[in-house]
C-alpha cells in the first residue's frame, strides 16, 4: 500500500499484482479518490418543488380572499335579504312565543346534523328572547345536537375505527380527543370546537376515539359559546344599526319636508 498527496491530504492507494494464466502480472489499482474542488453541484429538484408549492399556497390564499370579498359584498347580503329575513319574519309571525322557543331548540339541535345552517335560529333567539334566555335556548339545542350524533355514532363504532385505520393522517386530529385523562379530553374537545374542524364529522366520529361523554359534552358546550355569542350579537347589532339608520332617514325626510313646505 502506498500513499499519495491529494490537495494537501494523504490518500491511500492500494495496488495489487496478480499473475494471470500466461505468467504475466496484472496490476489492479483501487483508489479512494479525493473529491475535486471547484466542481459545480447540481441543483436539487426539491428546491424547485418547494418554490412551486409556496406559489400554489399564495395563489390559493389570493383566490380564497377574492371569493370571501365577493361573498361578503354581494352574495351574503343577497341571501340575507331574499332568504334569511323572510324566513325569520315568517317564524316570528306564525308561531307564538312558547312555540317559537320549541322551534329554536329543535332547529339548533337538528339542522347541523342535516348539514343545514342553524345561525338564523340563533338570530331569532336573540331577537325574540334577548341575550340571557336566548342563550339558554341555544345551549339546550346544542346539547341535544351534539349528543344525538355521539350515540348514533356508537352504533357504527367498528366502521369508524376502520375508517381511522384506512386514513390515519386525516383521523389524527380526531384521535386526540380520546387521549389523556378527563381534563385533557375536555381541553382537546374544546379546542377542536373552537377550530374550523368540520362540526358534523366530529359529532359522529368522536365516539370512536373512546372519549368519555361528559368531557365531550362539556368541551363542546364551552367551545361553542363564542360562536353563539357572536351569532346573537351580530344580529342584534345589525338590527340596531338598521333601526338607527331608519330613524335618521325618517328624521332627515321629516325636516326636509317640513322646511320645504310653502308658507
């Protein structure tokens, strides 16, 4: 074995001599070569993929932002004026106060499980019964609304478990609800309710995580309190604003008509 200098380093060089059939010697050389400096490394394909991924994320957020602006400026007001307000007016004019309370509890309990919005019922509760009693009616409906899917999902426990095994990455968030002690389950369910995780999916799949019913129920109620207050407050605020604007418009029209009358 010999040694040779390679860029101020010592590199081993192995040379063997083997005699072939004709009596000649064949030299076999195996060098543990030294890397040449100054060579250009090829660009990694992962860098291009990462840049393209970030570009897609930015374009997605721009698209979602534009879609939200269109919905809030044109689609939302149109739906509220043509669909929501007539339904609310029909409910308040058709049902008496006790019947309206029953309708609010029933719609808040059943509509989310049927993929129907229950926010208009929350608006009616705030408009008719105020913050206090309206909030209690909504909480009663939410209690039924999160309990029924929990017990219905227990009938399909093994099917849901198979779905968890088939899609482990998608079910990872739901599985967190069944981990830890009573308080940890309560805290996890509360955070899931506050997050934008699909309401109906968690209602039916939570039982398969082995989460206990009491922390599931309490966590669901606590996690939905902000949404309930926002729903009640937004309608009462919009009603107050529309009323004040109507009064201001009527006042301005009255003054205009009064001062423009010929004497």
